[in-house]
C-alpha cells in the first residue's frame, strides 16, 4: 500500500508535524508501506538542517532522516 502525508505546518509551533512524521514511521514499520512525505508551505521549514530543537520537542530532522533511511520519500 502507498501513502502520501502532506505537512504544511512548521516544525515546532505545534505537534502536527511531529504527529504526521510519527504516523509515517509507524506505517513504514507496521504495514511495510511505501510512504511519501510532502512538505508544503510552512512545512518546508521542517527540512532545514541543523535547527535548534526547543526543550520538550522531538528533533524533526532526525525523524525525517529515519523515514528516508527506510526508503521513504520526502518531497518539497
């Protein structure tokens, strides 16, 4: 099964980006699905390398890398 997840929120203003990436990782693990994450609008900011992760938040850069490591796609 193939899934496309669209993220249009920035990385640390809310938990929406985190939740979308968590869903993408879980789909890859459990369903062994083909997952594509599309970053649009403010969501493109998620792809900037080396961002400072605010206290209490997960590192979005590491989450994106984990998705790509498992043959997932990230499109801007």
